[in-house]
C-alpha cells in the first residue's frame, strides 16, 4: 500500500464528517505510487464497489476501513479489509 498512515487518518476524518460507512483506499496499478480515497455511503454496496475496482486494470484496492469499527485497531492492521 502506498498510502501513508497520515493520509489514511485524514481520509478517515473526512469519511466520518461525510457520514460514509466505509473508506476504500485505492492505488494505481501501473507502477505509480499514488493512492486515492473512495468514500462509500449507506445507499451503496461496499462489496460491489471493491469487486469493481479489483477487476479493473487501472486501480486496485489496498484497504477497506469500516467506520462502524474502532479506527485505531484497523490502522494497526497491515492491510485492513473490512467489508461488513
């Protein structure tokens, strides 16, 4: 994962402010070091979104953080993948 913990913490703060259910961290698959946040909301299905990104050629999913679970515990994981 190319995103730094500081970036992920900032994105988690944004996810909380926006009342997102999940934060999906994506990155480019073509050797780039850029990572991007994707915010998932109540009306969306996180599993479908992750499947769409993992099946693509430009981006991959590096982690999924559930806003309903303790954030600090998820940040300690090497690769958070909380789809529920």
